[in-house]
C-alpha cells in the first residue's frame, strides 16, 4: 500500500475547527469523492433543484437567474487541455490522499468530504482512463465537466467505472479551480438545467449500467465495495468524533445555542426530491435489494415508478403499493423528478413534479407514522438537521447506539432524539 502524502490527523491540526466550517450551510456542490456509486451528477442536479425552489420564492433572485441563457450544445470530449490538466492533478492527489493539494484545487470542499477522500485513498491505487466531457459554464472562463474514470482498487485486478461532475471556474489570476461553494441562484439554476440535458442523462445511464453490470456479476467486487463503504464510515466518523472531543466545550455550547435558535425560527418544511423512472424491459419487483429476495410482481415495459433512492449496489428503492420495493437500476431510465415539501410534523405536503416537460402541483395527506420510542441504530449513520442527505450533520451515530424515535415519515426519514439533540436519520438504519 502506498505511503500517503498527508494524514487525516495532520490535516485536522491545521484547521481551526471542522465543526465551525460544517456550520456553513451555503455549500452547493458536495462531491462524491468515492466515485464508485456513480451519483455525482444526480447529486448536483438535486441540490440545484432544491435551490431553484428557493429562488422561485424570491422574485428578485428568479429574475437574476433568468439572465444566464442555457445553450443546447453537445458535450465536448477532452477539448480543453487546461481543464484536463486540472482534473489529472485532482485525481493524482486523491489517489495519494494529498489533502493539501485537494483543498487547493477544490475551493469550498466540505471537510467531511475531504476526510472521506483521505480515507478512500487507502483503498484506491490509481485512477485510469480518465475522460473529460465539458459543457460551457454560466460565467466567462467556466465549464461544467463530466469526468469518466476507472478506479483501480488495491486487492482487485479489474478497474471499476465511475463518473463525477465538477463546476470549474477561473480565478482572478486566470488559474482554473473546482468551485464547490456556489451561493448565487443564477449559477445554480444554470447548472440544474444543464445537468438534465439529454446527453448528460445518457452518459449517466451508460456509466451506471456499466457499473451495475460489473457489480451484479461479481460477488467479490460487491463484497469488497460493502467492506469499503463500512470502512469509510468508520474512518470519517472517528475523525469527526476526535475533532469534536478536542474542541472547546464553551464554543460547542455556544454553537448549540445558536443552532437551537436558528432551528426555532426555521421553516417547518423540508424539500425532498425523488425521480420518476421508466422500465426499459420486463423486470422483477422484489421485497429487498437482492436477487434472492421474494418476487412481489413484475413490471411491464414502459411502466413508471417513483424512485425513492438509487442504491450503490445497483438496486433502486421504489414506491410500490403504498409501501416500498426494489428493482435493478440498470433496467430503468430517468424520465422526471419530483420535489416534495415535507412537513417536519403532521402538516400537509405540497408536491411539485416534472415529468416529460409537464409540471403539476398536488396536495397529499399528512406524513404517515410508524413505531416510536427507544430503538437501536443498526449501522454507522449521520444525524442530520433536516430530512435530506445534504442537510447539516449534527453527529455521527454508530451501530448499537440507542435513540428515542419521535416520529417516522413516509419519505423514509425518522425524527430522533440523541443526547439531548433532535435530528433526522434514515429509518432503514433503525430496529
């Protein structure tokens, strides 16, 4: 195994406070450094869509957002040598676990994602066959880059395909950098629209299909990826816990008071985004994400479902018969998305959906509830401020932790209390 240029502990010692930076909720792009899940493009599109909803409620921002014209142009392949050089430098640093270089290249990168990059370097030997597809960005000298790569892992002979999305900008010295701190609604709206263009979706589906086929046909790889996922959770969780333990107690209490005040004045509504997917063939609908799970039914070609979550193991969790079921992602195509304003308590939901360029608004019943009370956490999971994987992280909970479940919601999230802090975690991690 290679010797890494920087260790997580040395990097953390140079930071003033990880948790102070995590409190900055203006971050936009939270890249998936460990690219094997092939979700980066979906992540940027969903985050942009959430921000677009905020912009829609502010006429001034909406007017600004409309100033950027989104061109209908095809992606260019390896068309800009300076962009390619930046991406090559970024991946070389990622393979080495070089935190300083990554932070220099990727401005505004979340600290948790940087810690994840350092931990992932223990599993990743190299990035191969890097291909950079670009579209013009909203600003002069900016690009939206879709980077295909094949990840060479330690202890596995084949390279695994992946895809990441980057927003690349030019600074005042004409140097390119990856921009991970976008606050302007006009840029976010531009990125949201560019990421749902047909050629981008086609590339995503192509890479996802290749990845899913590889994982589903190789049990050794699937098991290795599962072990890596658990290892990354533990590594990042331990790093965050160490930083939290060493922080000043008075500062932590002050941050908690500020957070409580902000939560008291915040909206009782959380934006949740799902996708509409369409079957490209006749596919089994199963009770869990396994080919040995019970077959509930079969799809018909062209049948559409609401995708609650695209799992890293090649399965999709879907809404089915007032509950949930699972199908293989590779046999479906994304045809629309839906944003739902979910009440944190038993308030009504407002839904806005987009499907084949048609937009509708509907009123749904209050969120359904399930079991409440003391429950055990089954795996390492993050306690978040709201019902979103992009929401602020309040704490990291480990397997065996007991939490007090206040409410479970139909969108797959649960409101829980832990050590006097109330937050949200995915219900699937509870038993």
